[in-house]
């Protein structure tokens, strides 16, 4: 049996979706049929591409090297079809993993607008830090965006190094307090931790199924537990609760200045140093045009005065 383009497209979709079941649904084929196609491809090549687990699938070392070659093969095949079969041409693909942040959303939106005349499929995944690292390591996402502070530096550098990745800082931001406009804190230019003690804190926390609650790479700032605390696992819910309850939450300076959101004020958090914003990538892998555009755009807008 010869390796087919269809099989190669199948394994790329599995990497993109993170599981065989999700990929089968996206491809509109039965999950057993997709599993069989992958097993036949592995048998033909004499390698194991995926390790199966209860959490989904992960690329093996052989699988990572294989997928890097597959992307090139599929791209060239699409170019040939566009040239000789009169198709609309290949779709450019780009995916990024990041925590929810307006700076990332703004840069991603600008890249989409830049490539608006092309056929493309761009993906923005909002994930926890451990999952971001794994997504870039496994090539599910081309790039990641991470924040590094003095508090999580050692743990983050160990995790990035262990995954064989590279973190490149591009700018720095201040920790800030987002405060509902009806709160007395909204009138302050800056706040210290002692100023927050008697106020309700709305805290974002990653659900255990998406990356673990107590992973040190997620721990940017050494903040004590608030005496009045509401926990939510979705950033949009956090911000809605801050506004409706006149509460506060700790965020980064990317939420300050010219943010289009209404209903809250942005107050500087005193007593903490700067936090680095950076790009996570795989060394030795050239960026796609969209990946390059995103990196340049994020670096540019992260230095604009409208961000704290």
C-alpha cells in the first residue's frame, strides 16, 4: 500500500484537533475509519506517529519529525493542484495558542485583515500555560504567547527547555487592578495589596481538566489569597462579574489604556515589577508568512503608548 495524500491530511487534522474523535467529526468520517487509516499509515511507514491516552493523542518523536515533513508535502501538493487543476489555490494555515488577552486578539485580528485577500484557515486557541507549551511542542500551534515574571521565571524556563522550545521576550507590561466603576478603588491612580483587603476579588482559575490548578508556570505574581473571593474559569465571565459586582481582578497592563471595554477602571498595582511578554516557538522551524506577521505585529502594538 502506498502512502496517500488523504492519509497525510488525516494525520494533520488529528494534530490540529488534538484527538482522533474530534478530527473524525471535523472530517465527517467515522472514528473507527480514521483510526484504521492512521494504523495503516503507521504500519506502512514502520513508525508510531501517535501515542494514545485518555486525554487524546500526542505525537511521538518520530511523529514530530514526520509531521514537519508532511506539512511541506501538503503545501506543495496544494500548489500543484492550484496550478494545473485550476483550483482557487492552497489555503494558508496558521494557529496560535495564548491566554485570553486583548493584545493577542488585536495582533491576531490585524493578521487576519492583512491576509484577507487569500484563502486561509487561522486559529486562535485560548489555553492554560502548560497546554500552550504542549500545543507548540506537538505542532498543534505554530506559536504561543506567554508571560514571564520573576516569580514564575524558573518554572517557566524549565518547562520551555524541557519541551525543546524557545521563549523570546518582546516587551514588558505592568500588573494592574481592573475595578468595577462603582467601587471606591476606581478613584485611585494605583493600589497596593493592603488597599484590596476589604474588597471582593474575582479570580480567573483554569479548570483542572485544562491544565491543572497549581502549576507553577501559571503563577505570575505572589498574591495572597483574597478574604472575599469569587472564582470563574472564563475570562469574559470574570470581567462581567467585576463590572456587575463592583469588584476587582488582577490582570496585566495589556488591559489598560485604550481598551474598548466599558464598566471598569484600570488601576496600577503598586509593589510589583514588570512582566515580560514573549513569543514561544520551535527552534529550527521557519515561520509561516502569517506567523511572521503575527510576531511583528504583536511586538509593534505591545510597545504602543496606549498600553500600560
